[in-house]
């Protein structure tokens, strides 16, 4: 992490060349983007807290949050709907920010945290617990998924730390992902027939869902995310230097290889708990950065990080609201809706992306 901190001086030098009018325009665009995301999240919050069984009016929802409603209504709002909402916001924001870290540090618009192998490592642990519980360690499934996913990501980062090349880092991640994906397929293929009924539950995890979120989940996810927040803001300045090219970064006093490894660790810390508890929710980390760059008409990593985090939270909350309420009482996992919500906007904004001053 010291390379990220030391890289701030290099980033400050790059900032001096930035035009004041461009900065003001980006701040105004970011303000409108955050306002739009806040409005969508507010609407989804009302829908999530009031719609379902039981359905509540806004006044009844407020009373339920205070504990003034019946035990059933208060329990549903406080213990089922509210933690699901908070977890979705935190996980979505973490995925959006991690996507920017991956794409900008590796200079690859298709990079996302799944290339670190975290999702595949977590899925492998869940497959073991689901189909061979007798050999699994005596720990809750999400904790095992968190440990396995984090270990896989660390393995990729350690290998990449010796390679120092962005292309080879992506290759190491792809190999690790394929390896654990194959192991998971073998676990399912050779599972005892009397346990094949568990496939549906495993598939729900792999797709990604917020349906099992509880306050216990929130308190396990948030401690991972909070320490990464200040590092993310510092990282934005370093990302701008890395985008100038490795040779330029070296002349400005930044070690590109070590900086990328530090950025990968931050990205892994952001996404690992979300993948472990909610499953590998697809496309949020991939699409939110592109939509943010297009909406802001900027490649400056600092506002893009903020915008992508807001869009990631918005995308996941909206997807969960659609999945829970559109075909109620049936529920469609949020992971199915994330691509449907962001796909068309991403195609539109990617077409508008143009190179701008960092």
C-alpha cells in the first residue's frame, strides 16, 4: 500500500496540468449523477420496505421501523427487508469501485474482479459444503466461501507480484479461475445422487442473490469495506498516473508493478465479502465503470470511482427490487437482472466515451 501513498506526489504533478473549467464541468456532472442515483435508490428503498407480504403504507413502514407496528410487520421490515437493502447498497458500491480499480490499473476495459478468481474460489467452497458437507470444515458456508475466495485472490496476486506485467496478471487470473471452475464442475459431476436436489440452492448462489441477507451479514461485509474507502480515494490519483503508461509512471516516481499489486489487493478486499455472502453477482463491476465514464464524459479515475460506486449500488438495489417484486410472490435472483438493467445504458455510454485529460 505504500506505493499508492507515495504515488500521490506523482499524481499531484499530473493534476497541475488539469484545466479549471474541465474540473468544474466534471464536478457538476458528478453531482447530477449522484443525485440521479440517490433518487433511484430512494424509490427502490420505498418499494423494498413497503411492498411484499405484508404490504405496508409509508406511515406503517415508518412505524414498523420504530417498532410501533405488529410484531410480524416490525420483524419483516427490520430483520428481513432493511438488512437486505443495506447489504445491497454496500456490496453494489464495492463492486462498482473495484471494477474501476481493475480496468484502469490494467488498462483493460473488459477487466473485472472475477479475473482475480475470487468468485470461482468462493463457488468451489460452496460446492464442497453443498455436496460433501462431511468433509467441509465446521464453519458457516459464507465464512468458508470468504476464506476460499480470498485465498484464491491472494494466490493470483502473489503470482502476479512476480510477473509485474498486466497481461500476465490477467492470464494468471484466468488460469486460476478456470482451475477452480473445473474443480467445482467435478464436485457437482461426482456428487452422490441423493444430494443432487441441492443443485437448485447452489445455482441460486452462483447466480447471485440478496435473499439471505441479514444484519449478521451486514456486520461481516461492512468491516471489510470501510478500511478500503480511504485507500480507494488515494488510488484514484495513482490510477491517473498509471494510465499515462508505465514509462511515464516510473519517471514520476511510481513503481507500476507494485502499485498494481496494491490496487488488486484493495479490489479483492472490496469484492470478497460480497461474493461470499451474496454470490458472484455478474456485470456490476464490469458495467458500472463504463456507464460512469460515459455519463461524466471523463476518464479521470477520481470522479469515475465515486460515480461507479454510486451506480453499482443503484444497479444492484434496482435489480433486487425487480427480482423480488415484479413476479411476486415468485422471486428472481438479482444476478439475473443486473445485466438487464445496465446492459443497454452501458452500450450507449461506451459509445460516447472519448479520451479526455486525466
